[in-house]
C-alpha cells in the first residue's frame, strides 16, 4: 500500500471519504464478515458488561454513603443545600457511569484486539487489492504483538479517563473538552485495527490522527456520542463496534491511497 506524494505548489485535494452507509452495505454484503462480527459483538458485550459492573462497584466503594444519604432539611435555607446535593448526585451518576463504561470497555478492547484485527484485515482484503501490500505476516507472535498494542492503547485509555475526570471540574469548557478527547481516543482505538496489520507503533498511529485530524474526529464522533449514554452505552458500543471497525478500515485504506478496489464480480467469489 502506498500513499500519494504531494509536491510543493500542487493543489491539495481533500482526502477521500467512505460514507457510513457504504460501510454498512459493505458489512451486509459478506455473510462470513457478518457472522464473525456477531461473534465479536457477543464477546465484546459480555466482557464489557462484566467489567462495567466491577467498575461501578469500585466507584461506589470510593464514594461510600455520600450519595445515599441526603442532607437533612430543618430550615428553609437548607433547601439550596439539598438542591445542590441532588444536582451533584445526578452529575456524578452520569459521569461515573461514563467513566465506568470506558474502564470496562478498555478491558474488553484489550482482550479482543486480535479478533478485531482479523476482522479489519478480512474486510480490507475484500475492499482493496492494495490492502495486503506491506503487511506483516500473520503468526502467533504477531497476534501477541497486536494484543500488546491493544493493552498499550487500553492503558492510554486510563490516562484519558483520569484527564476527563479532572476536566469535568471546569464548567462547560471541561465537558466540551471531554467529548473531543473521547472522540479522538475512540478514533485511535479503531485506527489501531487496520494499522496493526502493518505493525505500526502507537506513535505512528497517533501521528496519523494528527495528520488527518478532521477525518479522525469524524471516525470517533459516533463512538464518543454512544459512550455518553449511561447503561445503554455498553450494549450499543458492543453492537456497533464491528461496524465502526469496518468503517474505519475502509476510510483508513482510502486515505492511505488505496485506489484499486476489488471488482464486484470477484467480491462475490471471496464472500
């Protein structure tokens, strides 16, 4: 796989983009791809749900009884204190569940990385003839490298979670910063899959996000929005994760200069 060289003075064309609807149609075009996606949905959802319950329990242990016992209202000026406690309780509930989700999802993400790398590789080969150029040979050692890279990005997710907790104390600006941070981190998680077949390092993947910031934000936008929905985020992210993986893979290949698409007739032979 090769990229196009831009010479000084040449007009810079906007990077190609594969619409979400095209990625969805691509997924349903291949029964094998759809079947493998369903297996990963069940596996990712189960691991995320178990991790989510453990994370919520850990967070509740830290807070103790602070949010279970409301302040006593004996005078009328005590009511603002109760209102503030109630507002803080709901803010904490929503944000703690988002954080718990990310902690759980980081665990599931790390453990299922080899499976999603395989999904991404299989989809890339059906999309573009150039996808296999420069890829590393598949082996047990390579799968362990993929797992290690997934753990590294997972560890980075813990740093992102801590940064989000600190940013949350900044009104309005902090919440906007958290969303942007989650969007780019989500993009990094999905870019990891197509990039892993070429054994890219974490630094190379982050540099790709920097060079293609607008496209990276678009790739991480929907995952970040889903992650902000308490409780449902566990199931929705697990459900859409294979689709997000395929969507990112097709756009990654398109941006990297993959132009020799697999002919429609040969697509059916490979299904």
